[in-house]
C-alpha cells in the first residue's frame, strides 16, 4: 500500500497529464478511461495523496495539449479518415455529419460541450482542424473547454472523496466503492441498451454475475484492511484442515495441478489459442482473450502491491510475492470461462455444452483448491482471486458485445 502511495505522490501528476493528453487524442482516446481517472485523481486529492491546485494545472495542460494534437491531425488528414474508419471507433457517418454541421455553425460551443461527451471528446478537435476552424479561435475555446472540464471533473472527484470519508465509516471503505461502481455499471448497461437494444436476455445474467463478483471481491478487499477480519478465522481453519487431510498421493497430484496450470502456462495456452483465432480471423474472440488475460495480469499485480498480504508460513510449495489475490485463481477462472464461452457457441448439442461447462468449472475449482491444499494461499486469497477474475471476464464479455455491435455489424 505504501509503495503505491509513493508512486502516486511522486508520479501521480505526470500520470494524469499523460492520461489527459491521450484521452483527448483521436482514436486512442476512445479506449482510454481518462474521465474516470481524472475523477479518481480528485478523490486522491481529498485523501491528501495529491494536491488540488497542481492537479488541476496538469490535467488542464494535458487536455489542452491533447486537443492541439487532434486539431493538427485533422488539418493534415481531413474528414476522409473518419469517414473511412470512424465506425471502428464508435463514430458512425450520420454522427460525423451532425458534428460537421454543429462545427460549421457553432464551433466554439461544440469545442467546449464536446469536452463533456465521452464519445465526441476525442474527435471534435480533429473535426475542428478538418473543418478549417481558425487556429486563434480554436486556441480560445480549447483553453476554456480544457480548463472547465479539468476543474469540474476534479471537483466532482473531490466531493466524492468527502462523501466517501463519511459513508465508509458505516459500510466499509471498499464496499462503498463497490456500491458506486455497481450503480455506474448498471446505469451504463441500461443507457446503452435503451439506445441500441444490443443486449440479449443472457447478457442480463452476465451483468448480474459482474455485479455479484464485484461485491465479493471488494468485500474480501475490505476485510484485508480491517482490524477485525471476518475471514481470518476461516482462513486459519482451512489452513489447519489441509495439514490434516494431506497424503503423499494427494500432495503429488496437487503439485502437478498447481505447476501445470500456473499463470505462466495459462498465458502460453492463451497465446496458442489467440494465434489460432488470428489465423481464422475471429477477431472479436481474439481481442476478448488478449484483453482478459492482459487485464488479469495488471489487476493481480496492482492488488497484490495494494494489500501486501504475506503467505502462510507452513506452505508445502515455495512461492514468492504477496498472497492476495491468488494469481492461479484469477488466471484459471478467466481462462476456463472464456474457453467455455467460445466453445459453447460452436456446440449444438445441449448435453455437450453441459459437459464443457462442468469440465470448465471443475478445472478452475481444482486449481484454486490446490493452492489452499498446499497452504501457498489463504482460503480468502482464492475466493478473492475467483471473484476478481469473474468480474474481469464478465465485464469484458459485455464490452465485447458493445464493440462487436459497432465494428462488425
């Protein structure tokens, strides 16, 4: 936790600066959650990790620089680039024509208001350059829009931080964050589906899994920092119980499972699968696998350094690094859920789909059990890993549907 705090205190301003630049850059900005990160930086300012005025300066400067980059690119490449490739970045032709019209009649207003629209934000400066908006006029509204967006976004995060300090005393710090994130996810799901009607009935089930796994993970995270840990006794009970049931044969089998399905080996299996998907040009599943495993690696590393929990001292298997969450649990549930998700869509017989599902569930459960059996992890490490992995994979399956509907339909 202290390690991450030091990184944010010394490099946090440059991080938000780079994010603000990228978030305002065409194409790249469509995939950068810049607004969310800026909100979060305001939250960190309230907690005293970052200072408010320097933060506002760096975010404003990054937003202005990003818009200038977009304007220069628009000057160079014109409308033709967006008309040809815009649909791949959630920009449809009728939307481009509408922005052209607004830019022609109210360019200043468009430059400021688009700052607060996550879809239009990365492309409006580009369209201003492509449409021949004078550079002096662009500078004026670019500065006004960048500063107003940065200051208002940071203040919202700062106010959220004040509310967080009050409410978290009663419901727990991380539980409160889980509740807020759940509300945002549900709102985003309803907003997208009301406008585009792209989600099928089973996607609602996926949304339910996403919210439930988010809550379980943050509950585990909250417990990790609590002085009165709810799961501490359960962790100790499982740890002692494993020493009672250990046998030479079972131990050898668990060694095989934990070694064969390590995060490194699962990554290698993933590389083989994505190579096949790329060869067959099944790009939606290709990116789903890549993004899921990549997100898992980032989140496992981040949370381990956030919590810094030590491993059990009576482990049968020597493993380095922090304990929470279990990387084996995260990678295994992501991998086997994705494998089931892809295979079941190509399997016609219901019985075969059920067998694939049962094998997938058994596989990640036995991998998680092997970590507890060998006392390499606490029981809550594995539950936290499963919930984090399930949150990642279910969220990206929903995101895949949104992207697939834009790019491939």
